[in-house]
C-alpha cells in the first residue's frame, strides 16, 4: 500500500512532469522559429526537418541589407508604449468611477465595452480608413496610437476594474477621513496597492499593441510601419522564404520576449501582494 507521503510525492512528480510537457509544447514553436532563422532556404524546406545543420547568418544579413530594421523597431516601440500609456491614463479614472461609484448601468456598460472586441476589424476598416485619409493620418504613427488605444481600452478597463473591486472600501473611507481628494485616492492609495496588477495590465496591453498586424498593414506603408509590417513584407508573389521569414520574426519577437522575461518576477511578486497588510 502506498503511504500518504508517497502518494503526495508521486502527485507532485506527475504535476511537475505535466507542467514541463505543457511548457515544452508552448515553447517549441518559438524554438523552431529561432532554429530555422539560422538555416539556409534549402535546409528550411528539407523533409524530414533537420535538427543538425550548419548555421548561417545570411538571413539576418539579408534583412539588414534589404530594410532598415531599426526604423521598424523604433516605430513599434514608440507606437506600442505610447498607446499603452494613453490607454492606462484613460482606463484608470474610468475603472475608478465604475468600481467605487457603481450604478445600475455599470455592468451593462462594461459588457457593452467588452462586446466591441467581438466585432471583426475588417467590418470597420472602410470608415476608419476614410477618416484617416480625410485627416491626413494615413501612414502616420498618430493614427496607429489612437487605434491601438481604442481597441485595447475594453480589456484594460475590465482588468483594472476587477483589481479596484478587490480593494476593501474601508481603505478609501479611511483616506477620505484623512481629507484625501479624488486625485490623491487614485495616485497615493489605489495605484500603490494595485501596482502589480497595473503592471501586468500594462504588459498585456503592450504585447497586444506590439503584435497588432491588421491595422498596421492597412493604414501604413513605410513611414509609420512597425515590425508586423516588416514581417508581412517577406510574403511575396514569388513565395514564402521560410528561413528569412523566421529570421525577421525572431527579430520582431525578441524585444517583447526579453522585456516580458525581465518583468515576470516583478509582475508575479506584485500580483501576490494583498490590499490589506
């Protein structure tokens, strides 16, 4: 008969093994993309796939010769960070009013906001394209910043709203008794308590902005094109060049992957803090 201690140890081993298997399955596409970026086009198309090959940097050199990677990278950084900051500036006051001054229409408003995410982007492409053309915003960073902010607002407001709702009302009551204004409540009470949740929300918004491709492909050409547009440029009428496509995808994903990896400990630590200490 297996003892309780042995049963728990076996359960721990099985759960650990399952976690590693799931992590490997999630990580494998990224690993294969990076691996393919160091292959020649012949090796990339080889059947069966080759795990052992002579690595080459010709794909990365081709990218630098064909296009200015840093121009596209700067556009991605500027647009993504600007849209994320603007989204937070709008979402924090909105979530504050909905969480602490709730009315009978608050839930309906939140659900309506979230329902807008179900609308396919192509359904509103024509009016937004015409608006951008009318105001001279085609191929401009400002247009993408505005659109990325608007499409991420529902998710960001919902997330911050849930963080604020978890804060005991007694904390705000105590701050009001001390004479705190609305601005002080937000910046000196709520934001310090929810900084982990706000950081994770900001990171999610940043990732969504960084990975957005539909609007960047339809509203930009060269001047404001981010890295997603650079990736799409490697799909040509001549066919797909898998090795070069993997190389440019690696360069596009690397900055946000590194940033997320660096931030993960701080984010998890911040999310583990409770409101009342």
